[in-house]
C-alpha cells in the first residue's frame, strides 16, 4: 500500500501515480481503470477514488462510459494544456 504525504489530499497523490502510469505506457490506451482495484491497491474509500477519476477525466486522460467503466483515453483525444 502507498505511504501518503499527510500534507496533500490522498486523491491528488493517487491521481499523480495514475498519470505516471499512463505517461509511461504501463496503462496503455483503452486500459480499464477499475475503481474497485484502486480502492484495494491504495486502501482508500470509493469517494476518494471517484475524486481521482473525476480529475483524470477533466484532464482528458480517461473517459468514462456509464455501465462500462473508465478507460485510458486515446492520445489524440487528450486536452492540450
């Protein structure tokens, strides 16, 4: 389990980890981002994981389809910052 920095929100730290995994290709395009797995891996509540996915969705790194889940977005579909 991850050791969290107590001065930063857990969701922000988890989002940083997921961003790195996407950037390095550990999570390639169309890879499913499972909320249940993230809860288990990081030992956090579902609400925390939902903040992570909301932030990554806002950045254009993932897309969420109701009834299917969240997936890493195609590179061409990401927002430019």
